[in-house]
């Protein structure tokens, strides 16, 4: 009986030793290469992770009209688009940028020189004050009336024909000519430029 128990115990020890040897982590003194067939495919051809960048939506564009002059010096509306919410400053700046090449080829022009800039606008009731730089005050002759007409028509188209416009140069109120030749300190209205076309 004792021999049989001893034999069973010995077999159990040998079996345990055999299993432990089979589960041991092999050790090597130097690195060895692995056959490509045993390497997972994704490790053989690694690819960069793909990322998706969400770009902000482009600003909504609002269609507006600005006024230039045609070949007979009559007011000529032309379409433009400006970024929403289409502040009056942006609309006037777009007009000050002048006609496009195609418009100019068709005889459209501006009486406002390219060095004229808008310094700002303000509104009180139905009157808009436009503050221009000193270059606006250097416009002479009939071009002055036409330049005023362009600005007044552009403002009125955006804010309504009943909108009056007061002109400032470098923050100082100034008089401007209207179609009948009078100089007024404003406000001036688009109806006063009917002879310049509307």
C-alpha cells in the first residue's frame, strides 16, 4: 500500500514539474528575428491613425447692394456679399473698394478715390453719421456731389429711403453738396440726389 501511494505521489510531482517547464518563459541571450508569417499584419504595415478635423462653418454671406456711377454719371447699383450680420461699416467699405474689373469694363466707376476710408458710422433714430478720413474732404468739383450721392444711396438702400446721412471728416461735422448745388450740413437724403439717378 505504501509503495503504491509513494508511486502516485512521485507521478504527481513529475507531472507538475513537466507542466511548469512547459509554461516557463523562454530566455535568450540575444534578440532573434520573427518570421514575417508569424507577425500580425497590422504590425508589418503600420498606418498613421486617421483624425477628423471639424472646421467651423464659413460665415454666412448676406447679399447687399452698393452704388457706383454709370457711364453717364447716374447712380448704378451693383450686387455684393458681406459677412453676416452685414454691418453698415462693411457695406460702405465694400463700396469704397470700387467696381470690379468686369463692372469697370462696362463703364461703371466710382467718384470716390481709393485713398478714402471710412473711420466709422453711428446711428441715432433714422439718421446715420458717417465719419470719413481727410481724403474725403479733398474730393473737388462735381465729383464731391457724386461721391456723397454714392454713400447716401448705399446707406439708404440698406436702412431705408427715409434715412438721413450726416457727414464727418475725422470726427468733425462737415457740409456736403446735394444735387441742386446747395451745401448742407445734413442730414441729407437720397431724394436730394434724384438728378444723379436712383
